[in-house]
C-alpha cells in the first residue's frame, strides 16, 4: 500500500508547487492548477449553478459574463487555522450579455453571481460594467459579494483602484466586506480625461451590510443605495461622501462628513456638524475614546483590529441591535465560513479491484462569531475520481466531521483522457484505458458552503468505462453532450456490407470505428475550417458498426453527428436524383450563374461539357 498524506490545516500546500481551482459542473468535477486556474475553470463553466472553489494562493484576473459562484478560503490569513488567503490579482470585471430579441431590439441579460471569501490584490478593482453606456437597458442584477476585500491605492487615482459601478444595478449586495476603496463611476472628461464622480447610473437596492468602508457614495434621486451596520471611516479623516447624490444610512458608525441630501437614522457620527438634520436617532460628536473599547482606536482598518464598542448595548439601531459592525443580520467577521480541512490521508490499492482507505477531518465555521450566529456543522461530503462523476454522501450533523478508515471502492471512474492503445471490449461495450487516477474529496456545511477540494497524488489504474451508446441510422442525426475530459460517446450503427460510413460532427472531435467483432475500421478524417465541422469516412464489412467519439471541442456543451448518405455520382444539385436538372445545374456553373459542390462529375478537376456528357451517360445507363 502507498500512503499519501494531505497537508494539515492548509490545502494550498497539499501539492506544494500548485494552487488549484475546482469547478463543479453538474455532476462532474474538474480541477485546474496554477495562477490561471481560475480563468480556466471559468472558461469551462457553462451551466447556471456551476461552482468554483479556490485554494489559498494568488490567481489571475477574470471577466465574468456567466452566472457562477466563486468561493475562496478567506480574504485574510485565518487566525484559527493559519490558512493563507485567496487573492485575485488584477481584479474582476462583470458584464451583462448583449443580445437581440425577436423584434431585433437590443436587450441585456445579467448573470447571477456569488463571490465570497477572497481579496483583490492591492490596486485592483471590482467593476460592474454596463459596457454599453449609450444604452440605458444594460444592467447588473442579483450580485452578492460576501467576505471579500477590495483594496484600493489612494496614491493612485486610476480606475483600477476602486469599486467601479459603471452600470445600472438591481439587487446587488455587499455583506461583511472590507472596502479600502472609493465607490465611484468612472467617466471621460473633455479636458481632464478619466476621472470620478458619484455613481452616475441607476441603482435599485444596492446595499452594503456590516462592511468596513473607506468611503460611501452618492447616487441619483431615483436610486436606492443603503448602508446598514457599517463602519465608514472617510478618506483623510474628512469625507465619507460629499460629492452629491442620495444615499440612505441606517445604524452605522460614520467618522466623516456625508452629503446633506442623504437620509440617516440611528447612526453615530464622530463629526459634530453632520447628522443632526438628516433623519432621526442620530448621535453626533461622539469621541472615539468613548465609542470604542480600545480608547486609541482611530477607525482605520487593520488586520488585528476588532472595532468593538465600549458600550454595545448603549447605542442601539433601528433594529434594536448594537450600532456598527456587529449588529443587524450579518455581524462582521473576517473568518471565512468555508469549512476547513483539518486532516486527510489516503492509501491506494496496488491493483484493480481494491479499495481506497481514507481518513478525513473537516470543520465548519460559523457565518460570524456572534451569540446569535446560526449553528453550522458539516452536513455532507462528496468524493470523486479524476473529473467525476461526484458521489454525494449526507451525514448526521456533526462538527467536525471525522471519517476514519473509510473504504471507498474505485468504480465509475472516467479516464483523464482517452489515450492511444486503449482497448475496446465489444462484448461488454467497454473501453479499458490505462490511466493515472487521482482522488478528490470536499465537505459542505448545512448552509451550503463548500470546503476547498483536496486532491491526492495519482495512482496507476486500468479504468474500465462503459459509454452510453446511441442508435444512428443513415440520413439521421443525433444530439448529445460534447464528450470532454475523458468522456466517450458511443454510437450504434446498423449497416450493410460495403456501406460507406460517413459521420459528420458539428465540432472537432476524434471518432474511432469498430466492426461487430471489435476490429478497428480504418477511417479518414477531414476538417472544414470554415465551420469547424469534421467528417470521418470508412467502409463497413456489414452488420453492426460501433463509433467511439471523444476529445470533443471545448467551445460547445453539445454537438450533433449526422450519418450522411453517400453522394451519388452525377447528383449535382443534391436532390437524390440524377436527371436533366443536374445537366441544367452544370450549364449554370459553366455560365457562371451558380456553383455546385459536386459539379465535377468525371473527377478531372474541372467543370466543362465533358461533365454534361458524363451525366447523359449515367442517365442512359439506368
């Protein structure tokens, strides 16, 4: 037996030279490594509800157009486990998709996105982009950003250093985030070039809950922008929002000026001149020494700061919870709710037919450290081999989850890829591939948070895989999911002796043909670069023919295969008849009024009167 240990407390260190992104795509799991792992996982994500989990480490930036959930292990080092944060370098851009409706009018579809548990690198931005400023229909909807850090650079006023809202939004939420950043729209100024102003787009329910903020923002009078239970420090100790616009403040600690068009209820202001005439329940001119338990607290953000109130029950908000970060529905916490892996070991079988022996320990973390925080526990785990399929196992609620000497049968394995020299057992319709297999496991808490996925080193194994076979007859087509990542689509064809087998696939792939005895049938591949289609041609010896299709192109989730009828010589216009209309077709091509693919009837690589003579002879011979 070979013993392989996973890293304790950190799974970014399991494979010491690699960081990872794990894509859960339907029932399949795909693992990517390296700095560009996130962008690769996002590219392959297709279905609404796909989830990407990131390890510790630094990932390249991405542009998001699809509905997706992305989870990291936290935006700062976990003080409990020591796990390093997940960082996205260069920022994230979010866009709606532009399309045309049945009337030809431009419309926009917004992705539904959940981002949680990571930091953007210093000087990077999160940008909500309409991308079509001339059209008021462009909108970003249903975005949730939770426990993330956006880290601007105030020595640099370029657009890359802010939370940029360059689109209309609806139901966008920022929860338990740290925004060391301005919140602005970027715009072009005739003389000053790129600059900043209050949010210039319509915001419907743009909310910030229990966030530490360097600044707030302004918006137009039709917008609804809410700050609730936040600590708003202000920039240079002077302003939080003085650039105009309408904003609603509830239950915050505000340490700088806000605009006089704002509405504010039950906030604490450390400034003596702001808040008295903006609403009810505001308390002004509160010194930091009488507000915070640390009498030297200045409100600036720091990793080790808590911002605890000296008298939390003395300052109550509109919801009867303490004003500031720790009141309300989402009391602030830096700790990621993503379950952590405490221990994982696996021993591999030395040959086919054996079981893995797994030891695994995972612990759930509360959404926030607060007496009223929901109780969290591990509710399930999932495991898989290579890229899937996943096996989900529900467990009795427990925290931590401890699996000791768990025997897992190595079965239902999909090979990493179909390699040359594989064996096709026609009697069982089974493909046998020699592969280097890896094992993955992941835990989930009762609120649905996934842990990072931990992957073992590989072990040699002969994968026995039974593809699904679909029937196909001449002249018909079939539609199926494109076989990626070692998946194989089988096709079952009934033929007569001497039949030409012409399979035309809608995108690039590999097709191997076998006769009824499992012997390989030679097939010739041709590609059409104009449309990406590929065609395989072979000749049947009669009876059943089996086609194995794999290595499908990455650009499509589905594809079709057509079993084409052989083209009859002389059928120039492809109407399944050879008659006078084909003679007319050739005359038209010679005259330059039409072009036909099969006009060269006598195969002399030119179209002239000799092809007309050839058709006349074909008609006469019938």
